[in-house]
């Protein structure tokens, strides 16, 4: 009887030890999981099935003169559409839309028989945009900010003009709009951390608040999509991005322009073609 009890006790101890070993192994290894790459398609904002060709015509550009935003934007968007859109990109000269808008404004003034009232206001604006010989107020040139850009918006409502452009290029989808690439300066209060070692070799961190001057650029494009068959607007969207640098960073304006456009191009493409958002999903085993 005593021997049977001792044998049962040794068996219980053995089973308990094996169970504890199994638990320890499970905790040490942890759960097994797999990361599965996934792509989520996003449908385009516009139905472009009726078009086989796309014309990136040009942009009314303003802001800093360090970058020709009209030329650079047309080149970049054409390049992106060639690789990421099913539409055939039309190669043509970049349209100087600011000059075209100026000419249209003068023609409209010539055709308007009503007298033009000219209001002169003292200040920088009066010297930059004087009335012409007929007394009609010309469009702001150069374009420095959003206020200067507003009068040019009438160009995109000229359906007869855009229909004529569409007939010239066999009725494509027309991409145009405005681009402002402006310098920006700011001074903000920031917190910096200074590390030092005390007399006992211990690390000490001191926080200090100070004003820091930063300079950079703001990019504000408006993309206008026009039906080349009718000259009517189909869709438009406005974006804004900015980047700021410290005084120690010397970033060329053109590099900043491309940095900001890299952020905006996916939004532009999502209006015309199906885009895919890549991610991962974790599955536990």
C-alpha cells in the first residue's frame, strides 16, 4: 500500500513537471503570426472612359520667379500620366495661359461698348496694375499671391475657347488650372533639449525654449479638368502643401518644388485612374 502511494506521487510529480515545461516552451516561443501584403483599390473621381487622349495644356503660374511652375508642372504631370494612366498623353507646346488670359481680357474690353469706370487707389497695387490706354484694368502681372490669381479664374469658364482647343487636339480630356509656388518665412517658438554630464558622470537633459527663424515654400495648385468635346468643366480640386527649413539648410527652390509635388501627385492621379493603397494584414496562427 505504501509503495503504491509513493509510485502515484512520483507519477503526479512527473506529469506536473512535463506540463510546466510545455507552458514554459509556449511562453518562450510566443504566438506565430504572418504578415500578408494587401492592396486596396480606390476608384477614380472622374469617369474618363469616353476619352482616349489627355492634354495637359498648361497652367496660370505665379509666386517666386526662381521656378517656372507652368513648365515644370506640365512636364511632371505628363510624365506621371504616361506611366500610371491608360490615357494617351498628347505632346504639345506648353500653353502660356497667363498671356492668353491677358489677351482675352483685352478683347473683352474692346467688345464691351459700356464705359469703363477706373478707380485709382494709392499704394503698390496701383503702380503694378495701371489701366491700359482704353481705361480697362489689366490683369495683375506678375502674379504674387492668391488675390492676384483670382481674376485669371475666368479663363477656365470660357467654354468656347476650350472647345476650340479640344477640336484642335481631337477632343481629349484637358487638364489645366493654376499653380502658385510662393516663398514663406516664419518664426516660431520651439523647445530644444541640451544634454550634458554632471560631475558624477550622470546624463542631464535641459529643455530650452527659443525663437527659430525658418524659411521655405508653399505650393498651391488648382487642377481643372475640362471636357474637350464641349469645353465645359468636369471637375476641379485645390491642394496646398508647404515645407519649411532652418537657417542652416540651404535648399534650392526647384528641389522644394519637386518635394511638394511628390506629395500631391497621388491625389492628382486618383482623379483619373484607379489607385492602390498598399498595406499589410497580420494573421495569427
